[in-house]
């Protein structure tokens, strides 16, 4: 057995949440220095707050990681969409918006004239969108789709393309086969 396998430690709430408010008050980490044989102490006091610490790799305090699930289906009128968002993490859900026509904005959603670009407007998102990625949660169509998602002027832009050739598809045609659900992970500045 290695030295690591014989080590024992405890994580008592009384050590890390002294005032019992279910927020870690202080984290003290110990590790043994292989060069000196002495313990080094890492003090991470003060990492709590309303927004929390900076996102690792980003280094900017105040940024928030969020995740939503968007449902896209046929609108009541021909060649329109019906959309709504659901909270997965730090996102305020948007109730159903019906009859989003091509070349128009309806209650925070914009569909371009070709039906290939659906935009979730900043007006229904919290904070300014800095980064976004997506995956298909479920789709009724048999075609393999690639969900292209990117931030643009604090909005989230969605383009669904065929994986086989990268050609953007008219979303109003795709939803004729059934609903599409996308999971979108995004970062905002607040």
C-alpha cells in the first residue's frame, strides 16, 4: 500500500461551516511537500459571495455559468415556430411563445427570413452572453443535426445544420417531423 492509501482525514461541518448557515466559511487545504517534508497550507477564505468566485480558466469574477433547455416545435400558424425555455441551471424559464414567423421578432425570439437562424434575444436572458455551446437533447427527425450555437450582441444564435454536409436547415421544416430540444450551456457577465 502506498503512503497515499494509508492517509485518513475528516471533513467535519463544524470545521468548515462554523456559523451553520450551510455556506463554507473557510477552506484550509494541506498537502505534504515532497521536497521539504513539511506541510503547506492553502487558505481559500473569502471565496463565497452572491455571485461566487471566478470561473476556472476564465479568471474574471462575476461571470455566471448557466444552462437552459429550449423546446422548438411547430407554431399554430403555418411556417412559424413555438419556443419555450426550461431552467437547467441559473436560467429563468420563458413560457411558451407561439407563432414566431420568419423575418420577425416575437416576444424575445427572432427567426431569420430563411428559417435557418433562431435567435434567443438578450431581452429574455439574464446578463450579457459571452459564450454558448449546445447539444441536441432530443429530436423526432431521423436526420443527424449539428446544433451550431454562438453568442452575438448578448443574444444566443442557433443554427441547425445537417452533420453530413453542414448545410443549415429551415427549422420550420425540421419541426414538421416533431419537437426538437436543445441543451444550451452559456456564460454571462452577471
